C-alpha cells in the first residue's frame, strides 16, 4: 500500500485530464474563491452535535437560492433539500455538519475560537477536527453544479445535511423523523469523508464493509469492600475486573475467525479512591468493533458470559453478579454495495486516472452513514468513499521520515481544503449525472 501511495503521489503532476472532466473541473475552479470563503466561515464557526443551528440555517438558505425545496429541523437540526427534474431514479447526497469538542491548535488565521457545552456539561472549545467543513462545502458545490445542469439529468435529487455524526445518532434521527417517508426515498445514497492518511486529491474506496459496527459497553463489577490490610475479608472487584479484562482478549484471539476483523478495547478502568481501601465496585468502559451483525452478537454475548463466568470463579454470590450495559443506539457498520461501488469507481478512474482512485483496506472506525442503507437494504445502493486531505508537502515529508501526520480528531488536523472540496464535488456530481443520465 505504501508503495502504491508513493507512486500515486508522484503521478499527480503528470495525470492526463480526460476531456469529459474539463467542464466540471473548470466550473469548480471558477467557483473556488467563493467556496473557500464559505469553507473558512464554516471552519471558524463550528457547532457541536445536535447544536448545528446556525450552520444548518446558513446552508439551507443557499440551497433555497439554488431552487431546492428545503425543509429544516429534520432529525432535530438536519436539512433536506429536494430538486425534482422529471422521471428517473432518486439519488441522495449526504454531508455531515457537526464539529468536535476540541481546542483548535492548527494556527490557521481562520481557526475556531468557538466554545460550547457538550453533554458532559463542561464548557470546551469546538473545532472541525474531522473535516466536516470540507464535506459541507463540497455539498454546496455539488448542489450548485447540479442545479445549473438540469438539462443533463432526469430524476430526483435529495441532498441532506446530517447532524450528530460524531455521536453516531444523526442519521437515525433523520430516518425516524421521516426521511424516507416525508421525502423521496433514494435508489442510490452517496457520501464521502476526508482522509488524514492519503495525499490530498486521492480517492480511496472499499467495496463491502467499509467501516465498523461501534458499540459502547459498560461493565459494573460489584465487590465486597474492606481494609486493604485484610483482603481475605473482602471480595476485591479490582482483581475480578482485571480478570475480566484479560479474559476479554480471548474473544478476538480465540473465538472470532481470524478472517473476520474484531476489536474489544477496554478504554476505562475505575475503582476505589484510597491506597488502603478495597473498593466495593469497579467500572469498565469498552469500545467494541465488528463488521457483520453475527460477529457483533458473538462479541456482545461473549462479554456478558465472561463477566458472569469470572464472577462465579471468584466466588461472588448470585446477587452480586456484574452488570453489562450495551448503549443504545449503536453505530452500525457501513456497507458499500460491491457492484455499485466498483461501477462508480470505474467511472471515477476514467475521470481522474487510475493513480488517483485506489481500493483501500476497510477500517474499524465508525460512521452512521450506514444507517441510510440499512433502512432498506433490498432497494438501496450505497457508497461512501474517502478523499485524501493531507497537503502534498506534508505527505512527502512524512514518507521520508521527516515528520508525522496528524490524524482525524486531532487539534492539528488542517486538510488541503481546495483539493478535498474540488475532488469530492467533482466526483459526487459526475457520479450523480451518470446515475441520472436521461434515457
């Protein structure tokens, strides 16, 4: 993969632009000053999940001016913009809006200075550290380009701005608020995400499972507390919880198929407050990742079985068994329908060149984009792809061992916004025009 990325990076400068790409590419280049002004505004004024009021209103106003039928407050703060243009399929384009509770450290002249209060109740800085500002800017570009080219397509265009992707709850909130009943239900669902591991302008895709199920699991381990000098008079929950942590590792190493990726990570272990007191309780917090529903169930059932089994082995009475709580809703895995994905990417390879469009490994990160497919998997084709955002000079230095790249969710993440927006908008519009090509 590294060799392929390096070759792709070197090839960008000599890519031959297909003739049919010139029209869109030229139009995007002409719009770029306005798009970058919007991007800087969105970047400087991020809002947290389900708090995207100003952002939604700002972009809804632009969509209305382009001729879309716009409905706000779908799924709390979501926006749905519909353009009907004769007979044909329905294509849905999605962008997410929310920022993250982080103090920005990029040093950009338009860096966010916003603060807000998340669910924790503690005031924090807010930053678009996951690149959703590039997503929204490309969304506006796509809306403008498609509204200007109604003579080139026939069908229905549904463009949505989704809240609360970072909580994994926004897509479900929009669906539960009637996204597929109040508005035209899509035949095709498209989205993209900027990427912090690829050079700016590269497109990456993964047919099939692209992102994972994400479960948050809490385990409360009761004990019988007492003096640290007399452990024989207690049932130490720290020892029991430690045994549970160690045994959990066998779920992946010995119960899951080596060909079926899975992750069980204990992110928090808390018990007690003083050196010489054995606590009467320990608390564990886990993140659990999987792809298939079957793998997910195996892991969750295994966690419950192991917690109870270790408590029995430790001699805990029946009324002091651990409790396992799986948070609901969870973020389901994101599935790119394979034939559709390969077909779209074949078109993008023709447009951008093979060296810029590359199949990449699936990841264990989460994205609630998968909800839109899961709502009707028999009738919807779905694809989310990556658009590299790492500035070329930073990518080259990192490959030469002269620096490290910040990841998504880092306070230092600053993508090459022009290349992300330009590439994503062109890819989304070209694909939509192809899907809605008049017969």
